[in-house]
C-alpha cells in the first residue's frame, strides 16, 4: 500500500502544497528574531527517492531571510517533504524505516533498485529513530503526551500507527507531527 504511495506523483504534489502553505504562514509571521519582513531565500536540494516525473519545484526547500539590516536571520519553515538535512525525502525515511521489521531481502532489493536505498542506509535511519530522534527535546515533550506510551523500539512504525485514517491521511498527519524538527532552529537541537 505504502509502496504505491511513494511513486504517486499526486501525493508528492499534495506534500508540496502543504509545504507552500507552511511557508506562507512563516512568511506572514515575519522574522522570529526582530519581527521584520521576510524575503524569499529558497535553496535547491537534491532529494533522493522522489518520482522522476516531478518538476524541479519539488527540489526547492522553502526558506526566508530577514530584510532588516543587522538581523538578516534565516527562517526555514517546517516541511512535510524534507526531514532536516537527510538526503532522502521524509516520506522515504519514514516508510522504509517503518517497514524495517518486515523488510525481507527480496523487498530490500526491490527498494534498492527503485530508490537507491541500501541496507546500510536503512540501518543508519533505524539508529537515528532509536537514538538521535528519541534524545530530542521535541520527542521527550511529545511522547509524554501520548497514552499509552509509544514503544520506542518500534519507531517510527509504532508512532505512525497512532495516526487515524487511510494511508495518505495517517502519513500526512505523521509528517505534520514531525514538522517542528524538519528545519530551522529546532533542527539544530538534533
């Protein structure tokens, strides 16, 4: 079910639309440091795992720079497409990591051929979910709100299961949940 979603261009268009909305909200709020107007300072990423049919607009990370002399602070809004500095798209890192327990050698070969994901990369993502992610202040605060507690040994699958609805709705909810750690000052805490 999720494998078809990874190749679905409409799904990726939806994520881009969500990112545009988040960027518009961040721009309207102004500079978080001085309140000044924000200018567009988008930058190009080279995300791995996206369908080839998507245009270059899917490679742009929305970002802003304060217009006030002396401030010029960068503001990078939350994103549903990018997970901090990870090279692969957030949806890829999430879904393949969630499938980790059920990832047979055959399935991994298929994913490697389609997305270029190696067993070593999947292992690195697993370590990130179980170590770096669970050590963040974001996770400590959010996990305290979840009842019953999430089985951290099964992250991200155990957390993804908490989001209701069909596959798209649950995944979008999960990516929104991760929003605070996807860019800007909050990402530096990782």
